[in-house]
């Protein structure tokens, strides 16, 4: 009897641990049509704003490359082709073939590489569909920007508003396609890559249905548990940054290096908090509107504070000199990685308005929307329209 009980116990232990992922080795290979020899191919894992290089290899003389990737954590990874092209793939148990065009061979090189297709299995079929949607969305954004800004007879503010409406439409269309993928590919582990794009109350029921289906297959599946943990933290952070909450504190050095500033140093005044960078075209285009707001409201109890996420200190200082912004400036360390995570934004310019107590009263405001918010706060007349930030 004791032997039987020990056998049953051993069997139960084996069953309970069978859901733990056993490390697999997958082959990722392909060919780069036009190799660029300065950089290696890299497999990158991204965790929010952090990234880790998992493996790298050189492209051979004939343009081919090959990885033997040991997968101890299934999930989304990025294959970076010599800093010129990249593609997200699902690593678990599928061997993959991924071919790249490589460096543009045109005389004038424009970094807008073509779509990259993954030859793999069911999980990477989902990745292909998701990547295609992202690729087409990016191309449409470029087309809209070029088309709108070539329209004669309308000012930059009007062009910005028209572009914003088109970007909003593109976002809605993309989310609709992501809902379709979540509904029809809920039996595949890689559907977890789709779910982050479906945040929002209108998608909660669908997301829960997908999670329940995955849990019914394997409740201890590590990527599933990781996703649920990350979503719980994201929800908590969103609540901490909700309108009416005090903005998170930070202290970053000013251009002269003599002191550090953060939003907490402006309490007692309404604060326009602007995150920007020298290399960001939309940020530079927004500065004239900020100057207009500064001229109108600086003497009415409104302070302005721009925080650069530039990595290059010299580029930041050069841009400040060129733009001649007459308000407080500071530079975030580590190219803004920590403050972007702290404030939960990935596109700039990202402009917030804080009240005299340091509470968030407006987010993602630009141009006329910013002026309207400031007028509302000073006059008590409510009128505000948010504009989306441009992706980085």
C-alpha cells in the first residue's frame, strides 16, 4: 500500500510540474539580401522600456545567418537585422525562417524598411498578422502626414488637428483588427502578444474570455501569469496617474547644473509640464504654440517646465539655443527611460497640466487644446479637447 501511495504521489508531482515549460532550442535562420557589415544580427527581449540582448551572430559572406535559440521563457522577442530592420516573433517551439532585405541600396537612404514575413507555425501566424497591421498603420501615418502638410491655405494648427483626427481613425481601425485576432486566435499562445493593444473598458470582456481560454489549457503557463501580473501593475499605475492625482515627483538637473527641478517645485502655480526631445519633429513644431501659451498666461500664475529625454546632452543644448524657450528646462537621465515609465507615455511631445496643488488636471494637450485647458482653469469655463502624441 505504501508503495502504491508513493507511486501516486510521484505521479501527481509529475502532473503538477508538467505545465512548467521545459527549455527548448529553436532554429532561427534566413538570409539578408543586402547585408550591412557594421552590425550583428541580434535577438532582443524587451521588458517595458528595458531591453536585453539575448544572442547575436554575424551574417555570413553569402548573406545567411542562423541562431540556435535556447528558449527558457516563451514569449515575444525582437530579431534586429543589423540595426536596419527588425521584426517581433514568438519564441516557443517553432523553428523559423526570416529573410530581410537589409540596408537600403538607394543613393539617398530612408529608414522605412519593407514588411518582414516570418515562416514558422501557428503562433507566428498571429505575429505575422499583428506585424502586418503595425506596418500598414505606420505607412498610412506617413501618407497622412505628407498629404495634410502639403495642403495649401491652412495653418499648422489646423493641419495638426486634421492629422490628429486621421490618426484617431487609424487607431480605432487597428484596435478593431486586434479584436478580430483576439476573437479568432484565442487558442494560440501568441494571442498574448495581441492583448496589450486591447486595453480599455470596452475590451475587458473579450480579454477575460481569451485569458479564460488560455487558462483552461494551462493555468500555470508562465507567459500567461506574466501577462496578468503586468496588467495588474499597469492598472495600478494608471490609477496613480489619473486626473485628480498628484503628479509623481522627480528631480532632474537644469542646464547650468546648479540645481534640480521637478513638478513638486512649482506648487502654488498652475504648471504646464512638457516632455520633449531635440530629435522629435512634432516636439519642435509644438514649441511655437507653447511660446504663445507662455506669452498669454505666464503673468497669470501659470508656470512652464520642459523636460528633455535627449540622450545626447550637446544636441539638447543646441536645440534649446535654437528654440530660445524662456521657461524652466531640465534633462532626464538615461534618455528618459525611467520618467517615461513613471508617467506611462511612449510618444512625445507629451504635455500635462497640473493645478496649484500639483494634481493632474489635463494630459496629452497640444495647441488649442492646451490653451483651452489653461483658460478653463483660470476662468472656470470648461472647454478641452486632447490631441494624441506622436509615436516615437
